[in-house]
C-alpha cells in the first residue's frame, strides 16, 4: 500500500481530519473525520470518502489519559492502512508571519517561532499548534508539516500590504498579511480546472463562513485581501468585528476603562453577527429568526461584503467574475442573493432558480459578471503541499 498523509485542520471547537493517498499526482481522499469538542462528551468520528461511517469513539473531558482521542485516531489509522505507511501529518497554521511563507517541516525551533506569533492570532494560533504537540507526544518520529493561511498572500506588495503608520513598524513586521490562503489557493486551482477562460480575468473570491474574507485574484495570484495583520480585519464575521475605527478601541480603553484582555475578547469573541444580533453567531440561526436584531445583523453582513467586493473590483480595474465559497457562501442562498443584489451596479446579476437550487454557475443569462459557487477544501491544499514537500523538498 502507498504512502499516506494525515491532514489536521483545527478550528475553534473542532478538528477536521483527512487521510490522503499521496501516490497519485493529485492526493486521493481515503477517509475523513471530525474531532468534535462542542459536545458534552467529546468524540471522534471517521467516514470513508462516500460518507459511510467507519469509526466512532467518545471520551469524557478531563480523562487522565493525555491526548486520548488523538491516540485513538492514530491506532485506528494504522490499522486502516494495513501495513501502508503514514508518511506525515500536515497542519493548517493560521499565521506564518514574515518567516514562514511556504510549507515547512515542523521542528522545535519552528514551534517556538510560531508560538511567538500568537498575539497576531490569539484565538487561532494556539488551536493550530495544540495538535502539533499532541502528535509530537504520541508519534515523536513522525514528520509533521506546517502549511500557512498567510502564505498565499505573501506576494502582496505596497500599497496593498502597507499600513499608514511610521515605516519602522513595517520593518518590524507590522503589515497586512491576509488569511484564508489555503482556501483561496484551492478555489484558484478549481477555477483553473473548471473555468480556464477565467485565467486572465478579474476575479474576487468571497470566503464567507464564521470567519470571512475576500481575495482579489489576478492570474490566480492574490493581489489584495480584506484581512490584515490579524484575522480581525475586513468583513463582519461570526464573532469578530471586522474593520473598525481605531478610535473605538481607544474609547473603550480610556473611557470605558476596559482592560486590553477585555477588549481583545470583545473584538474576537463578542462582536460580529453575535454582537450585533445579541442572538447567535450562526448565520443559519439568524436567517431562521424573525427578530429585528437578526435582520439587522444580516443586513450589516451583506452590506460589508458587497462594499468590500466593490473595493476589490476597483483594485482589479473591473470585475469579470465573483466566486462564493465557505460555509455561508456555499450553503446560504439567501445571503448569496442579498450580496449579489447589492452589487447590481457592478454588473452582477444572478439567476434566482439556479441560486436556490445550489448550482455551480448562478449568474443570470447575459450578466456581465459571471458568478460561481465553488466548495472549498483546505485539506486538499494541505495534502498537495505535503506531497510536494515530501517528494521534492519544496
């Protein structure tokens, strides 16, 4: 049996798994899984590529056995591979800073450097590094590879990469990095396959989920994005504020006497859809609600998305295509309709029936701007990078 790579994609309350055969030119999914820590008794579930459940295990929180669920995962995978080799574990790491702009084999020195970036992604970076430590503890000889959400935007150049602050801060690394890069990279590769005529087009990709951002693509490369130094900037998100007047932060610190920790918690965990609605960070719950606060949160979300698409279109000197992806972008037809309606003056027009039915191409006939819905797959992007690094060292 050929070599496989296990991909771990850590989110705020769950970890997605994907086991890939890396013998083919394109990594082939063998099975997928989810470690769900939201439930009262955390569980791991594994399914084959068709969705048929293969394995499930639950362990109470706080059990004495460290990394118990990860231990179960490795034991099951090694049995599943039946003598095949698990060549590496690939991880999504949210922030790579200036030093990490391509996939790397994880060393103790790399872990320390990535930990130092935690202030730039305080919710995400520790969650991304926790599985690295778990694997290191359970299988210390197993190669681990870090793939970075910031890497796809590494080529951003001034003025897109620059803040209007004294230059010496930029020289110390305070610049716009951008995120969701593994998602944008995957969508760009899909575009090249399913719509090669878009190769030289002016395209905006909207990754809309609990975290949300836009990317302006030119020839498959990122030329601008809505997130900046941290994953706080840009669009309204589930619990994150997006773009905000810095004066608001000064006011909270000076006049409301909030601590830095309290402001950080407010901006990352108490704002966005949750903060505006006072009800939920989940777009599905807001769409199902009749409360005016829910309507207002949705209105603000779509307003900001459309406004930033217009900014990206200006940067691209026009707009030929719009791609919607991420949990909301892929599944919320009502949100897609609202966003596109707000973009009608840019030539965006969608076919209501195609949109409701969830078709891949939802642009109305004759629309000057094509509109596609493309499911993202960050795990495939990570598997591709792992395969390349293991085979070529790059």
